[in-house]
């Protein structure tokens, strides 16, 4: 799939950088094809094809690091960029941790990230999936007259990695997604609902009819919503909302933030940071995982890391540099694209499944069931949490009226220790996911 | 070398005509080709050390074809005629009608820039950039003994764009942009807080001698330290006063996105069909100005080659104009307002804000606090978001104060504020005469595309907004 000369050029440029004064160099070539169609009211609104090829080159000299990225593969341009970058590198501060990986033992197991069936899909197939999702949405309820759109797409990405010590490594990964956003109308009120499924393998993708149906349920549930008075009550985050919350919490587990005192978990290793019902895992080796890869963006093998084990903080997540600074093995979390330096990021990051989901609601006398979170809210430096939410009010263990225009807030340390229930509904439709979770008590900020 | 010469070497008027002819070979109302070349420099200083230095050089070209509401888009990372022709063929496949015969003939246009930069900042030598960062680091640390870390990121770029369109436009433009962010973290007795200062915009190289980077860094350091001592924010609906400048993120989220032509045309925006009607307090006027001096959202032309303009979107409470790109303008029977923007050549243009602000009012800002017995003052905002279908929006406050009996009293930590666009805009009770437009930090994300924007406002008072703190 990549223009073959590009792969050769990427190698050549790296070797040339080494000859021009880089003691170590690393090349990361990303080549991908993305196709997406967007359908609205039966008509194709967008057909988009993206064929991307970019190179990122890191150079090291006397423990100083420089980086360049480009999509221009003309040899003269590459040479000029290498020389400029090497000279800019002299301005950087030497740091002991500026050192590239010396070997890589790539997993011999098939991690199942490449599905030939996804590669075979043509735009007509994507249109067909989107059409049946939209038609099923319209068929559900007369209050669904339109959609914002229905999107179906695929990406096939190929990564080529090599450095001064590690010969060329490569893998290919596929992704397919289908997402519907119907709009429900009642009186003058319009509310949308989105349901997205995303998978590595076509055979794992939910049926289009199911996706349309689930999206409609979400849109309808929001009709007639309004605020509730402010209160301190138990708050349940439904699985999708809990996944978004977990995504916001991720920076607290980054070893760089811990070292630089920018994380509420700094100095908490070995301590209880959550209730015993909470286990948090980052697993870059999970079969068919959306965050699965054979090696990370700087040539470190991926791992399964238990970050929080039954409430106790066991590990931070590392890039090669932070692992070296803290004298621990790397965790394979140096995540990047060709145009960015490796940054500590999640692979497949999730709260492990608990026992029962339905029970979590039934046990609540009066509280809030949150299905949607919007905007920013998690401050992993100060540990404050405050976010716009919508969902349903719980009375005597049952969902009653729809709620919107309210906030939930708390202190993250108290919130996590106060999780008193974890559901069984863990579903990997993203690379950061959670089952339904229940917080013992949060502040709901409501209307007057 | 002339501006955009490398782009022009591949895409002159004649080759652009051929590409657009190919793009419309299967029919369609409109086609354009957009080529771009950026040179970007990034420097990160963390823990007092220059952590990394980056040069980025992405370039490529994309072709779009649309027929009514249908769009085809494809691009090439290779700036080569044959690859761009391939992109034109892929983009044209969205259209399934008769071929078009009319020949295309683009003509070079020169439009007046909104302001002229004599010696733009990205051209400053690397050593001076490093010096600015080191000075900011020292100043932030000196602000308070409880500062434990400082991270500073510097990015500048020179972006050359070339747009050729089937309605005859051929323009070339060069855009400069610089941004610096400084994030000090303070720690004391198990409490942590972070501050933020940003600098930059589309500015001259002597910018850093006219603003004091040390002052900005020191303010961020003091903010981080102040947040250690701040109490919890309140919860519930109450009178809210929002500080001028970056506080304009409020209008960007609450009304701005709803004014964008795509949601309006689809009927999914809550402002669809409301042109000419009252949508807000008569005190409120909202302006989107693609020519604001040094604004992050400013340029000579938008990414469809339309000259930028100053658009009064809300005039004394009445919705007077949507923010439009060419396609949605055509579908609505209107003209583009120069708001067709894209993140890069890999993306098709969509209607976006440029520099959006609440126009200045007549009140003395201090007087806006009077009469409030208990309320919330949002002194420093973070980011926000909106769902344009419902109009429900939120914006984060990084730092606030209690208002008690008409005066600012205790500092409080951040919280999110939420509301519904139309309800909240009716609740404006007063607008100050102290308009400020921020040119240093706005980046807006929509549909997977991030673009630089400016936001602004004077001090604004609302009778009631829901504050999302933990304290009841």
C-alpha cells in the first residue's frame, strides 16, 4: 500500500542522519487509507478518501533530541530538513533519558489487528451499511424525522519502524466504524442521540439495524428533559459516560505528569486510590483491541499492565524516557503519529468488569443516572471534577424523568474511593472503556 | 522566492483549469483545489530544560467536488500534478450526473490583507525563541516558592495556501501564526493547582519586546499558587459575571456554533429558520471578524478563496447573519461570508468561526457587580463545548470568585458552567464598555478539524447561569 520508494527513502534518510552527526536515529513511517461515507435522509452527503503517507524522524546527539516530520519525500528536501534539525538539536538540553530502544522482541502471537475483509470493503458497501442503519432509525418511531447523519468508514494503516539498532519492523491494522445520529422531535424540542460502534474486524461490528435502534433510544430518552434541583445524591455513570470519564482521568496515570508533580496520583504508588471494586488495566496486547499494537511509537514492546489492582495503585504508564527516569521497565505507552513525538497515552485502557449492572440502579432510592458527559471536566492536577451531564432521574430504584442542564462535581480522590458498584457491561467500542459505575455521592448542580 | 512559489510551480492557472475540468467531468455544481505547505517549528521546555525541538514540513493538495448537498473529497500528500489529478477523479465519483461542458478559466485575484506584518515572528532566529522560553520559566518559578514544575510550549508556523475554484478564483496567501503556552504547577500540603498563560497570534517579531513574557509567566505562577488556597466553587443557578477577553469562549459555544451554516442548512441547529428574529437580549450584538488585527482566526481569504469580512451575526438581539461557506450559502440561497475554513489540505472546508466576540456595551464594568447579593464571578475561563441541536452548552472556569453584596470576595477553584443558548442569551443584564479580543489561545475543534480562532467580550452579567461546583 505505501509508495514503496517511501519506505526505502525513510531508511535512507535515517542512515544519512547517522552519517551527518546523529549518534542515534529513528524513523517512523505511517501510511494509511481512510474511506468514509456520510449519509443523510438516504442521500450520500460526503464521500471522502484520504491516502496519507508521512515520515517522522528523531535524531539524538550527545543525549540531545531533535525531531522532524514531513510528507514531502523529495530527496533534496529531506536532506535539507535533516541538516536543519541536527543543527537545531544542538540547542536542546542534554538529558540522560534521551536514548533510543536497543532491541525489540515483537510478540509472535497474532494479535488480530488486521482484517482482510475490512480492506476489501468498497464505498458502495459502506453506503449500504449506513443506509440500513438510517432506515432502521426511521422505522423505530414517528418522532424520528431526520438524522444529523450516519457515518460509515474504514481505515487501513501500516507502520514502518526502524532505528540505529532495530531493523525495520512493520504491522498493518484495520478499523471499521458505523455511527448514527438521529434527531428526535417533539413539540418545539429537538434532541439528538448518537451510537457508534468501532471494531478491528468487520465480523465484530454490530449489525447496522442495531446501531440505528440504539441511537434512536438515546435520542428519544432525551426528549422532555429538564434540570433537577441541586442535591448530594448517588450518581451512576452508564458505561459510555464512564468511559469518557476514564479518558479524562488518564493523564493522572502518566509517569511524566507524576514526575513533574502534575498528577493527583504522584507519590501514591502502593496506596488505595479507588474502592476495592475497581481494577484498571492498560493492555496493548489484547486480541482485536482498538488500541492494540505490536510495538509502540518508539519501538517498545506492548504489555498488559494492571494500573490499579482492586483499588491499589500499582503502576504508572511510561514512555521509554520516563521508564528510564524512574528505573522501571517501559510499559509500551509511547503513543504517536508520524507528526508527533511519542507521548504517554492509552493502548486499551479500561476499568475491569464487575458483577451486575441492573442492580446498581435498583439499589438507589434517589439519585442520578448519567448517560452523557459534555465538555471538559476532569482536572488531574488539582483533583477537581465538574462536568455538564444529562441522563435520567432515579426514584426508588427506577429511572423516571429525563434530566439535562445540570452538572455533577466532586473531588476525584473521594469519588474514586467512593465507587460502590461496578457493572458487568464492559464493551470495547473504543480503546478507552468502562462498565457502568456508581459513585456513592456527588454534587448535582441544578436549576433554580 | 515568492509567496507560494513552490505551490505555483505545480498549480499554475493552466494546470488548475485542467484539474478542475477533470473534477467536474462527471458533473457537479462546483469544484476547488486547495494546496498547502507549512513550515512549523516547535520547542518544548519542561523542568527547566529544552525537552525537544521539532521541525514539521507537511504539504499536499486536495480536490473537492460538490453537487447541491453532496460532497466528494480526496487529497494527495504528494504535490505532483498526476497525483492531484487522481484526487480529482476520486472526488468526482460522488456525482452521478451528466458531464459538464463549460470550460473553466481561473484568474489570479489579489485581495487586501486585513493587516500587514513587516517582519513576522516565525522569522525570528531560533536562539531568541529559546531565550524567551528560558525567561518565562525563570519568571514563573520566581512567582511563588510553591511552584514545583513549569512546562512551556512554543509553536510557530508559516502556511502558504493556494486556492483555485471552478467559479474562477485563483488566490495565493501566506499566513503566519505563533503561540506560546506556559503551565506552572504549584503544590503544597497535598494540594495541587496549575496556572496558564498564553502569548502570540499573527504577530511581528518584535512582539516579545512589546509584551512582557516574564509578566505573563509570573501571572500564571501566581494563579497556580492562588488556586492552592481557593475554596470549592458553589453549585446551582445564580447570577454570574464573566470577565472580558477570553471569556468570549462563552459566546463562541453558546451562539457561535449554532450560527454556522452547515447545521442551519440541515435544520439541525436550534438557530435554523430564526434569521431576522429576536434570539437574545437587545443588549447583545455578536460579531465574527476574520480581519481582526493579529487575531488567530484572521486571514486575507478563507480556505475557499473568499475574502474575509466583518460579519454582524446578532444585531441588538436580532439574528442578522449566519456564518457561511460556499456550499451551505448556495443551499440557503445566500452568499459566503468568508467562513469556509479547513484544518489542512487533508480536510474539506466547513463553516467555522474566525474571531468571534460580543460587541462592547455601555456599562462601567465595576457597576455590573452591584446589586448582586450572592453570585459567581468567572475570572479565567477554560474550554467549552455545545450541542447545536439542543443548544445545551458548557464552558469551564479555571478560576473564579464569590460575589457577595456587590463585591468580589473569596477566590474559588474551577467549575463548569452550563446553560441553554437561547435561555442564557435572554438573561444578559448588562454589558461592559471594556471589550477585549483574545488573540493568543483559541483552538476550536469541530468534526475532527481543529482551527485557530479568536474570541472576545467585554465584562458581561447574566441574571442566572447554573454553576457546577461541589459546594451546595
